[in-house]
């Protein structure tokens, strides 16, 4: 670049004594200026580098302090979490009364933990560590105080509920000794613990709720021990209970008391009519309890009368057995008052009549024997019973009882059984002795005792011993079939049904029943028959079945689902199945048609 003139150049003076006018384009001058600039910048760079170095060293120290404080903070949080949430010892797992003082224990534990960690830190890191843990400690303290408050409140409520249950349980055990005034303090404490202190009006209302719950609990407890007493308590204290709850409680107590009242009613009717008065008892129940409770009362009456009838039958059987043993002893029935046994309920009228006839017949037989020779007396017995007794002498049960009766003879009784015909011939020839007479009497009396019904039928129809033996064999076969099928027949109802059906079939076929037909009758009697449905505890239904032999001949199921038989006058009588549960009416059972269900 060219300079236009010297007048445009500034005057430059250096530090020397001589003033020199220089040209700006002078190389020496430019070099000196550049050198001065470079020197100034170098100084700046050195100073900046020193400052940066100091800042870096300071940052490294600060980072190192922060890293140490962070590591200590992480260790603190980890150990704090273990202290608070350990499954076995964690403070935050405190429940109920165990939560009392939780916030204080947590604060003290964290203080000890923090002091332990800070003691191992340098001074610079302690400040950073304290700053980092401050907010965490506040959060832990807040959580502990909240948990402590919740758990202590829950604990007070639980204690209040436990107190309420204790006092209403005690009152249920002794309702007459209960005093409302004595429990006022307890009611007030329970009210405050449950609802808090909300002011006089709210406290009064809440106290009423506590009283209502108290009486509900007391009556429910009483219903478990004495439902009928609980009904009285509902009437007495129902005014203290909320109306809706009182109505619900009344229904529940009445339902619980119903079985006890039905049982008492059944016992009263049993005492009034006796075990044979079931029909009269059922009529009384229908008149007095018509409606939805009728079935419950009928069920208890049927059950109690069935048990009483079974006990009565067993007692009758026992008394007949005792009379049979006395009968085998010469004059053993002398002085026995049959009417007294009937009045005492130990013998039925039919049994008394039978034994009365036997005693009379035995007396007549002894009187005749006194007038006639023993030979003639036993000839008469031979003519009357010989064929019948010979046809039965091989039956095992009779032989067994003859063995038990062997004390009536010096010789084993089975000898007289096996040689009965020969013994009769000896009597006819006059060559008899007391042993033979005793053996024949024991044999004849036992046969009469065990087969009296068949003997009477035999004489009535004038049948042959062969036909009787066939019927006995069929009866034994029927019992064996029940044994194989594991069917119990304690009341002999199925066996009586077979004998009845066999007799009807015999009359229909002119006195003959084939073995094939007899087996068909057995299978039909033992086959199951569905008589209705009942509910299961799972809410479904199941079929209720009995053996066909348990259903009376000609019985039909009515529209109400019950079974009836019709008498000669056209009047229907309900069939009772004592062992069957309560069955559903047809309208209810129809809802479950087509659904799979088990059978009893």
C-alpha cells in the first residue's frame, strides 16, 4: 500500500533523546510492535493456565469429596432400608401395639447409623453427606410417624372390638345378670376408640350403634346355646337394635330356634300318643303348623317316632326272647303277668295275645297229659306237627339255638334233632325216658318260636312241607343276596316284603312259584328307586333313592312330590321314609332337569 503523503503520518517519538520521525511501514518498527504484543499475550496465557490448573485441582478435590459423600449416602440408604424393611426385624413391619414409639426408635437408630458413617469421613465429606441425608431423614421420619399413627389407631379399634365381644359373650352366658348401667363406661370407651371423639351429639349416635352391635352379638351367642332363649332376648332388647338389623336378627333367631321347638313338639307328641301314634301326631302337626314350617315339624316327628318305634320293636323282641327261654322251662311262665308287660311298654298286644294262647295251650296240653298216658299225648303231638317239624329240623339257626338249649337234657340236643323220628317211634312203643321227652320239647318249642308265622300259613293253606321248604330256601337265598350286596335290613322290612310278594305270587299261580320268578322278585325288591330330589351343600341337587321293597305295593307319587297309598275307602295316606332327607317339591326340582346329579 502506498502512503499518500508525509502529512498524513503521525509523529512517533521513542524513549530516546532524539526525536525521530518514522514511517509506519518501517520493518523495524513493525517487528518491535509485534514482539511487544506477543509478549503480552504469552503472559496472559501463562496466567490463565495457572488459574485453570488451580481450578482443576479444586474441582478434583470437590469431585472427590462429592464421590465420597455419595458413596457414604448410598451405604446409609442401604443400611437404613435393611433397618426399616428387613422381613424379620424391619421397623416398618411393626403391627398393633408393637408400633408404639416407632418414630422415636427409627430416629434413634438412624442417628446411631449416621454417626457411625460420618466418623469415617473427612471433614469436607461430612458436610456434603449431612446435606444429602437431610431430606431422606425427613421422609423416613414422616413415614414412621404415619405408620405409627395408623397402627396405633387400628390397635385401639381391635382392642375395642375385643372388649365388645368379651362383654357380649359374658352377657350371653348370663342374660339375667346383665346390667346396662354397668357397661356404660365400656360402651363409651369403645365408641371413642372406634369413631373418635366427634362431639356430644355424634358421640351419642355412635354409642347407639355400639349398643346395637352389642345386643346383636349377645343374642347371636345365646342362639348357639339356647335358641328359644334367644327369641325372648330379641323381644326384650329389640328396641336397642337398628330396625333393619333387628328384623334380620329376628328371622335368623327364629330359624335357629325352629329345630329346637320342633324337637320339643315331637317329644311332647311322642309322650302323648306313644310310638304307635304317628298318624295322630302328624295330624296334630298339620293342624297346628300349617305353612312353611310344617315340613320341619313333620320331619322331626317322623324321625323321633321312627327311632322310638325301632327301640320299641327291639324291646318287644327282647321280651319275646326272654319269654321263650322261660317257656322252655317247665312251668317257667307261671306267674308271668303279660298285661303288666304290655302296660310297661315291654310287649305289644299281638305278642301278649300269642303268648297268652301259648300259655293256655301249654296248660291244656299239660292237663291232657295228666289225664292221658304220656304215650297217647306224644302220639297226638306226632300227628299234628311231625311233617312240619321234620321239614325244618335241618335249618342251621334252629340247630344253633338247640345247642344253646342243651342244658335241658343230659345228651346233646343235636342227637335228638338227628334222631327225632326214631325218638317218636320210641315214644309210640312206650320206650321213652325223660331225656327224650326233654329233647323233643326243646326242639318243638324252638321251632314254634322261630317259625310261628310260617307254621300258621302252612296250616291255613294246607300245603305240603315241600312247598314250605322251597319258600324257606328262597328266603335264605334272598338274605344271602342282600349280604353280598351289603344291604342292611335291621327292621326286616325287605324280608317281610319278599315274603309278602312270594305269598301273593303263590296264590296267583295256584300255590307254585318258580325259582326264576323268585329271583326276579328278589332283584326287583332290591333295585334302587328314585323317590325325589334334595339339595346338596354345594347348592345343587341330588337324587334320593330307596330300595323298591321299601315302597308299599300300589304306592304312587302325588303332584306334591310325596308318595301315597290308597286304602279301601279311597283315602290316601302319605308314605314316610325315615332315613331319607328333606326332598324338594316338583316345581323346585324341575329347575334342575337335565343337569347331571349324583344319587344317594
